[in-house]
């Protein structure tokens, strides 16, 4: 563990809910320490470890069992995408939030394919970072605006390219109810559960159940992967 990480960890209130356990993987020590200091001020968050490279992030994730990892991509020894893949192979319940300066399609799609749930740029607002940490615990996704635009562009491109080929074979179709189709369309738009519930007149609990069903049907690990996977397959009607 990077020196000082234990000192920055807030101790949870024994009478309150468990705080979100966070690991920060960032090779720039000033930024890493600044993030740890700021996040430790949140009453529902605790910094359990810091890592200066991907290899250390893998080891700390295994020993400290965080809920959320803030993951840089360009790090020494093991990069963030490889570290994400290794960490989730060991513990798929960990949520990975990419926090990086890079916005290339290759890195964005590579990180999502590896299992990252959110992708933020380092110029993201403090509010967006905090929303991403809290939101990913309930399955919501937060993206920096330019990243969301890139993902939507990829969704449109792959949907147009894949639809004719898949449309010729019924075996690729996934049967969805009308309500599941409506929820999936709003997930692709990037809406969180709260907004989906308001749009469709459902409770958030019902939306969470529908999202879980969609994840299972598409064999997706998170909402972002669900959107990309769905774009490659036509959605069939309920049998």
C-alpha cells in the first residue's frame, strides 16, 4: 500500500451504514493524494488503499476488497485496462471507474470491454466524480460528456453494421418484453435508474429489477457493456 493511505481512511460510524470502500489507482502521487484527501471528507466513503501502478492495484484489490476502484489507464508495469480485466476476473463485484486524461475510442471501448462501469476524464467536475462513485453502487453509470458521445457514436455504427447480418438469423435474437425494450432504450441514452423510473412511471425498485433481467439476458457485466452488446443484436418481441 502506498504510504499514507491508512492515515487517510475514515473509520466508519459503527451505528451507520457501511461506507463505500475505495481504492485509488493513479501513478501521479499529487493527484492520487489529492483525490484521497477529498474523498475521505465524504461521510459515506473510505479510502482503503492507494496504488501507483496496475500491478499494485491488482494486489491491493485482492487484499483490501474495495467496493469501487478509481482507475487510471496509463500506468507503469500493468496498464489500467489489463488491471481492470485481472481484478474483475478475481472479483466481478468490484466496480471500476476509469479516471484518465485519454479519450481515444480504443481506450474507451477497451476499458468498457474489460468491464469498467464508468469512464470519466480527469477534468470531470467534483460533483460528477462523486455521483459516479455513489451511482455505480446501485448500477447507475456516469460518463464524461465527450465519452458518452463516443459511446453513442459506436452504438449507432455497430447497430447499423450488425443489424442486417443478425436480422437474417433468428438465433441471435433476444426476446424482450415491451417494458424491457423501453428500459433498454433509455439505458442506451445514458439515463440513470431514477430518470428511467420517472420517464416510464415506474418505481426505482422495478427499474432495478428490469435492468438486472436485461443484464442477465445479454450476459453483460454492467450497463455500459449492456448497451454495447444490445447494439450488436436485434431485440425480439416477447414470444
